[in-house]
C-alpha cells in the first residue's frame, strides 16, 4: 500500500527527499564494494588461469567475480530508480511551492 503524501507540504517532501538521498549514499557504498569485488575477481581469475598464479586463485577469482556481479546489478538498478524517485519528489515539492 502506497503512502498517502497528498497532504504533505513542500518542506515535508524536501525532508523526505533528503532522507532518501542519505539512504542512496549508503547503498552506493555497497555498490562500490560490489564493483571492487568484480574487479578483484577478474584480476584473480586472470592471474590464476592465464598468469603464473595458482589455479585456486583463478577459481576464487571467478567465484568473486560472479558474486560481485550478482550484487552489483540489483544495487545499480535500485540506485538508479531511487535517484529518479528523489527527482520526482523534488519536482513535486517545487510544484507545491509555486502554488
């Protein structure tokens, strides 16, 4: 069930946008960690399979790469959608202020 925000003032909407922006910034930390896991996983996989590293490093790298991608994709989608939501909230606040 959606939250009824029809009676919210522009200041309420701006406060909500600020709280959501803060939450987005926290999620972006996890997103950067997932991107790092992808990069490290790729490098370990490459080193283990094509470089002079042990095969176990290659296997661990591939596992890390796959896990990083599995976490990064939904985080990226969530951050993108949340950012659009904040933009819509701020547009609604601007419309209320101009009325």
